[in-house]
C-alpha cells in the first residue's frame, strides 16, 4: 500500500513535469518562466524517484537523505519562474512595488520563524545539517507563498485562473512541508499517509497551471489594498521584535528577518516621500507653461473648473479675459524666435504686475488668459489697464518696439456656465476686437458666427440652394439720368426661410462665405436671374441684369466656363449679364482674380466695380481691371448735400470714370436733390429708394410701365440740362447773352446781377456771389443771387488792391482758391460774418487795358470749384471783359 502510494506520487510528478515542459516548448508567451518551473518540478520528481528507490524499505531512512538534495534545490528555479511570471503579469513594476513585495515576504518569514519554527529550533539538539534542512522546507515554501500573496495584493485580486491554480499548488506544498516539520520533530510522520497526498495535489496543481489561459498583462495599480499587506507585516515585525525583547527566547534568524523588514519599510517610506515630492513638482510642471511660468491650458482648465463651481453656488461672478498679441508674428519673422520668446516672457511679467492676485495662463502661441472675479464693467476697466501696460516700450535685441493686445471678455453665468463654452465665447469676442480694431470686446451672441442658431441656419442653407421657393431674387432698377430710362436691374438675393420668414443678405451671406457655400449661392443666383431675364425678354422687356460675385467665385478656375454654360442654357447674350465685384475681392489674390476677369471679359460679360472708394481704391489696379462701370458706394451719396468731403469724392469719382471711359452709377439715391446733384456732376446712372425699392420679379413689369409714364422719366431735373456739363452749347449760349446785356446806360450793379444770373446757368449751386470793378470809385461791387435765380442787390465795398483781389491783379492770372486757403477777413458775403467757402478770382482786361477783377465764390456748406468750373468762369470773365471794355470806351 505504501509503495503504491509513493508510485502514484512519482507518476504525478513526472506528468506535471511533462505538462510544464510542453507548455514551455509550444507556447511562446512566458516561455522562460515555465522552463524554470519545469526545472523545479523535475527536481521534485527526481527527489521522489530517489526516495522511492532508496528508502521505501522497512529500515529507517537517514535524515537528511539523498532525496533532500533535489527537494531543497527545487526552490531556486521556482523563485526564478515565479519572478518571471510576476514580471510578465505586471508591466513596469516600480521600485516601491518591489519593496512592498519584499517587505511582505520578509515579514511573513519573520512571523513563521519566530512563532512557529522558533520553539523547534531552540529546543532541537540535532545536527546543524538536519536543522538546516528542517528549516529550508517551510521557509522556502512560505517565501514563495508570501511572494504570491504580495503579487495578488498588488494586482487587486484579479490574478486569472492560472495564478489561482499555481498558488493553490504552492500553498499545498507549504502546508505539507510545515506539517512534515512538526511531525518529524515529534516522530509522528508515517510514510504514505495523508501528508503525501497533499504533496501530490501540490505538484498536480503546478502542472495544471501550465495549461490554464494566461492572464492579460496589466499596469501596476496602486491603492489602499496595495499598501495594506506590507503595512500589516511591518506592524507584525515590530510586534515580533517587542515580543522577543520581553521573552528573551526569540531565534536570531527571526530577529534578523524582523529587523530587515523594518529597515526595508523605512526605505519604502523614504521612497514614498521622494515620490510625493517628485509628483508634486511634476504636477506643477504639468500645469505650468515652460517659457513664462504661468499656468498652461491644463492648469487653467483645473482652476477654471474650481472657479465655475463657485459661480454655480451663487457666491461669485467670473470674467474670463482672453488676450492675443497684435503683430507678434512680425516680431518673430523680423527679430527671430528668441526675440519672440523674450517678448512673451515680458508680457507675462507685466500681466503679473498689472493683475497680481489673478489666475493667469498662457494657452500657447501669443494667447494669454486672466480669470477675474468681477462683472463685465470691471473686466473692461482691467482690460484697459492691461493694454496700457503692454503698450509701454519693450526693447528686444536692441530694438525698441511696442506691443498691443486684442482682448475678448466672456462672463459667467451671463454668457456661459461651462469651461469650453466660456473660453470659446471669449475667443469669439477677441477676434471681434481684432476685426473692428476696438482693442476690447465683450462677447455678444449676435457676433458669434458659430452659435447653435447660426450653425443650424448653415445646415438649412445647403438644401435651400436647390429650392427656388426659398432662394429668391428681388430686382432694383437703375435709371439713366439723361433719358430717365431704366437700363438695367441689380439682382439682390433673399432667403424665404420656412420658419424665420424673408431673410435679407446680411443675415446669411456671411454664413455662406464662412462655410464655403458662397460659390454655390452665386451660381444659384445667376441661374435664377438669367431664367427671369429670358422670361422678360419673351414679354418684350430688355433689361441687363447685374449680379454680385465673391472672391470664392473669382478664385474658381471653372467659374468662366460655368457662366458660359448658363448663358448658353438660357439663350442670353453675354453683355446682358453684368457681374459686380468689389476692390477687396480683387485684392484677395490679384493675379488669379485678374485671370478670371480676363476670361469673363473675353466672353463678353459686363463687369462693374462695386462700392468704389470703400476698399483699396488703387488707381493702378483700376487701370488693369477690365471693367466697364464704376459704382459709387451709398455711404458717399447719402451725405452728398451736407458733407463737403463726400461731395468732392463723388464728383472726383464721376470725373475719373468719365476720363477712363467708364459708366458711373450712384447707389443710395433717396431724394430729388441727390438726383439733381448727381446729374449735374455728370453721373450716368442712379439706383436707390427714390427710384424704387428692390422688387419681386412679378412686380417689375408693372413698375416699368408706371415709370415710363411718369414725369420722372420724361422731364429733365430742375436747374439742370439733359446735356453733359461740358456741352459746347451749354457754355456758349450764356456767354453770348453776356455780350448782349452790357450796353450804354445800364448801371454796373444791374450788369453784375445779369452776369450772376447767366453764370448761375453754367455753375449751378445754392449761393453764388459775383464781384466786379466799379470804375467810379475803384471799389468792387457785390451782387448776390439765391438758388431760385432771383437777384438780390447789395453793395459791399472792398479796396480793389488788397487781399485776394489785389493778389490776382498783381499776378495777372486766375486763382482757384479752396476755403482752407482763404483769409477769413478778405471776403465776406453781403457784409455778414459768413465766410466764403471757395473763390475764383480772375483779372479782367481788354485790349491790354486792365479793367479790374471778377471774383466768383460760393457761400454756405459747399465744395471748391472744379477745374472745369474754373475754366467756364474764366471764359465767362473774358467775354464780360470785352463787353465792359466796349462800354468803358463808348
């Protein structure tokens, strides 16, 4: 019976060894560990075979025996195999974790040796070799068990089935060896008894563990459970030392193990202190900007979360100030990145000075953030202080420069309650400050191009482009100022939104441009405009249609071909379509845009430069553009009658257009007075609410019929002529009348009144004053004519040889003088203190005889005489001189 039990034990060991060897040979994962475990099982099996062959007889076997050799050596490859398995199970085990495992193992060994093996070792009088063998078995098994327990603790009890079976086998061996030690010390051990069965189970478990599904490798996870086991064993080791000091019977081995446990624990504590210090420093570095020392985005995110928590509780309000440096790239490109870094550090330093108790952060690049516990009013004040501080000179690499920031402010809870929203809203406000060049802007939802409502509108615009019921066109007529005829209409897009009603261009064009829909929208507008033009043509209405185009259109190389295809599809001539572009559109990429315009011009499409004067207004560029028309922006036309500068700009633009052979159109005409003035200036076409508001296509035909029958289309404007200002007949007729009215017996004041009336026809405006020489007393006579051409005579005496008059006489040439060059005391209107606005002074002479000076000046809020008007006045004065000379010699 004993022999059979030992044979089973031997066979189980051999099978377990074979299983471990097969696992190591066929499976690559953890191969080295299982080769070590195969070796340990082989040593156990070898000891079993030696025991079975040499000591299974009735004689008492020697102790230690030959079988104890491989049984004790078995622990070495087992330690190695378990260590390799632990390394494969836990990737990147830090030193602190290794110390925890060692403290646990030494603490457990100290307890076992001190409490369980101590009495045996103290009382045993056996030979040293026998004592060493007795102690080697339980200590070896307990060390393995302690290592396994420490590993289970560190991986938080998720070992996998392979580890569970393996630890069960090692535990069975440990229990069997410890029990054997006690039985051998008391002589109670019997060969083939239950203890041998426990060894058999232990070997079988190790063999079975080889073919369990290997666990997934995990990273080390620290926590309370990971620190609990070494802490318990450390306390136990200290207690063991205290017990030994009181009892005075503690084995030296147990004392050594306990002391080693305490020393390792002290080392572990020192390591923890160092790791905590490093962790704190790493956390600070992780939340700080390396260059400036301010918080980085991560640090700001954490502080912002805390600040918003206070906002949610209602204890404070928060303002987030986002600063972006203007022209920072210029500093980098000009002085180098080193200078740029120095500038960023100086900005951070000044922010700390200006906002000493404020959370400051650098988001990256040249963007900085300040968190202020205040409302928008105080935030605006602080932003002003910051901008003033940054505006102070900064010296970089020997160059003194100034920096300035654009600041956007968003407040919580007013504008946002979440971190991301608050920062994004401040970013929107900052870019608004850049665009408007205002320096500081507070977030406003209507200026947020990425608000939920606007994004929803973009999503709805895409399908609307293909829906003719949504994308609609209204048409505004353009009238010829000479004939009163309607020459063309401008197509203006509208969006008939299903929910929001009729939307005007300013409510969705910016969205279309931001989201790359502008080109598709332009093509849809041109398609509808040409379709409507064909319908009008079939009804006998010939109208040129003007459509606005964008930079996206002119930068698209396929645009000319797309226009040609649409013209062909709708059987429209190219010159019946006019495309309007702005100066800023051209300046996006002048080379590419000019190529596209050249192709469109070759097709015969008419081109118009819209909003002239509001963009770059480059004459060199205008010369290169193949346009046939200039459109004066409404901003100049609206104040034409009251703003001298606007009047000069409008008149100069008209003259420029005429000189270049371009048609000139004025937008924003709202009163008859505007129309008359534009007509006098020589403007060709007018467009505005005076003529018509933009009309739906169905109302255009009826409006055209009413317009053709109206007096507006058939009568010239009051005080103007249908001819251009430079018409020869328009100049000659009043000059001939001047020669006829100067006859004998007519007093000079009446002559000057007549001169004033005739000159009014040539140079019409509100107030005109004509001065002429009075031969009787060598003074000048003033005659005033109001805008209704009803003469009012008054006499204002001036010395003929002083002031502007004297200068003109001395120099013998005409002088055209704007108000800025006038001496306020030289000329007054009708003896009042009202100063002249502009003056033309022309010496009068005939047959070499000086007759005096003809002074013509404007009063009231008006503009200088143009060169053309001065020329007319000079001719007028020449004719008047001849007539006066005949009168003087009669």
